[in-house]
C-alpha cells in the first residue's frame, strides 16, 4: 500500500513539475509578446520624437537668422529715424507752415501717402495662384 502512495506522490510531483514548467513557459511567452509590442511602440515614439527634435532645431536656426535680419533692419530704421529727427530739429515747421502753408501741406500729404503705400505693401497678403 505504501508503494501506491509513493507512486501517486511521485506521479503528482512529476505532474506538478510538468505543469509548473508549462505554466512558466506560457507566462514567459506572454511576457515576451508584451515586451516585443512595447519595444515596437517605443521605437515608433522615438522616431516621432527624433523627427520633432530635428524640426525644432531647424526652426531654431531659422528663427535665429530671421531675428538677426530683423536686428539689422531695426538698426537701419533707427538710423533713418535719427536722420529725420535731425531734419525736424533743423527746420522750424511752425514758422514755415505759417509762411508757406500750401507748400508744407503738399509735402506732408506726399509723405503721408508714401508712408501709407509703404504700409500697404508691407502688410499685403501675397496672391496665391
């Protein structure tokens, strides 16, 4: 009778080890599948991130160049402003407009028209074909 118990014990022990091995194999395969899927997702996310970083670096270079160009244009505009301020200080517009009102009016109107035309040209939306 003890031989039967020993036999049943050995069979159940072998069965338990076999089931444990099978369960471990299935669990490992599921983990491998999940990790493979996660790796693919991470690679796709990394590619998207690399693309975004390249775009940001390219945009930063472009903005630096545009900012530098704007700085140069600002310096030119400030030079022109200083030139105009010098001209205005040199002439007494109040006295000149009292002595020759038509001449001053024509010059101011022409200057204003040039300025407005310049604003229109600068702010115009380019026509798309």
